[in-house]
C-alpha cells in the first residue's frame, strides 16, 4: 500500500509537469491590438487668424495595399502646396482597405488610446519650417491629432523638408512631455506604433 501511494504521487507530479510544459509551449503570445492602416490622407486648408477657411483644400496621400506598417512598397505623395507665413487646418484620415474599415472613426472613438506626433525636419530641425498645434482632444482632455493647425515660418529654410507622422496606441498621455506634438522621445510614454510614415515636403 505504501509503494502504491508513492507511485501515485509520482505519477501525479509527472502529469502536472507535463501539463504545465504543454501550456507554456501551446499558449499563444498575447498580441497588441494595433490598427492596420493602408491609406492615410493629410488635408491642408489655409485659414485666417480667426480660423475661418479661406483657401482650397490640398490633399496628400500615402497608401500600401498590404498595410503601411507591413510593407516597403508605399506610394507617398509629395506635400507641395504650402507657402511661407501661412496657417493651415490639417485634418488626417486613415483607412483600412483590406477590411473596409474607417480607421479615422476608430481612432476618434478610442481617442484616449491614440495620439499623433509630428516630427521630421519640418518640425524638429534647428530651424523648423512648421509648427503644429492640436485642435482636438479625447474625453479626458488629452490631444489626439486628427485635427490641428500647421503654421509655416515667415522664412522657409531650404526647399525641402521631411514630414514624419507617427500614431501611437495605448500610450500614457499623462506622461510628462506627451502633450508636445513634436516630442522626439514619445516612446517614453509607452504604447505601440500604429503608423510611422514620412511625407516629403517641397516649397
């Protein structure tokens, strides 16, 4: 009887060990719920000091059939219509053509989890040609970036810049510095990147 108990105990331990090992091998790695974006459009419209639209809208698009973050084959239009010493309303739209989903709506509905950053030499060079200001916010009062204003400098440096657009997901918006639209250390606020695309800009 004593030998039988010991044998049963050993078998029980072995079975538990195999079960744990099986779970560790077979359990899927949790995935971050990132947005798949195939098309991004930046629409600039000149506005006056009161914010009233006074110009014709200019739209520039980046697209990839596989998803912009998953592909090296991306069609990117050159931003070419901006002028010095102007203020433009900038509206961003995003779309997933694979699933037929309007990602703009999802970003807005989950605004507390998303935020755009505006980097590249257009915004963060020694003498940047543009300054961005958010004009939207989530339910907690933190910025999103689907809508904002771009102001060009009175004197544009050089004849080309890089407009780098980044969309972060699940970041800590209350983190010190995160409210800066051109914050180069945005990764410090945590989260994942849904979009990182650079538009060439010519003047």
